[in-house]
């Protein structure tokens, strides 16, 4: 997720912001601003699950929980779908800051459940 977040900044947010701010010509400023906003909010969405993975990852194996197989596949499909939404989709519940934070915590719970129980 950290790699996707960095890619969002350099390949989606920054180029769209340059158009929205008028630094670079070409394209619709409003559409570019909306695209940058959605990618930025997706980065915020990925923050809690990534932090959980960074902090809990080293401790997961000592409880006999092996990460892999179906759970990992489901988690990766969910993350990929959210990334595709960041590039081409709509904001949905991420229209407010509280919505993004709530969605981030819910995504963390869903990914932990997928990795733990599938």
C-alpha cells in the first residue's frame, strides 16, 4: 500500500494538481482538482491499514497465523479495486474527512479479518 500511495502522489496527485493550479496547461482544471482530491483521499484511506500492517506484521507469525492463500488474495483484490477507484472512480463515502477516516478504519478491520480468517 505504501508503494501505491507513493505512486498516487507522483503519478496522479502531483500532475493533476499542476493542471488545477494552472502551473501546467491542458485539461479541465475542475476535473484535475477532483482527480487529485480522490487520489489524496485514497492515500488517507490506505493509511490506517498500512500502519496496522507495519506495526502488527512482525508479531503476526508468533500466534500461529500464517498470512497467505485466499485471505491474501482477497485483501489484494480489495486494495486493487480501491486503487482503480482512485484513478477512475467516484468519492462515495469519502466526501468528508470523517467519512475517509471511518472508511480507513473499516478497511483495516476488513483486511485483518480477510487475512486472519480466510
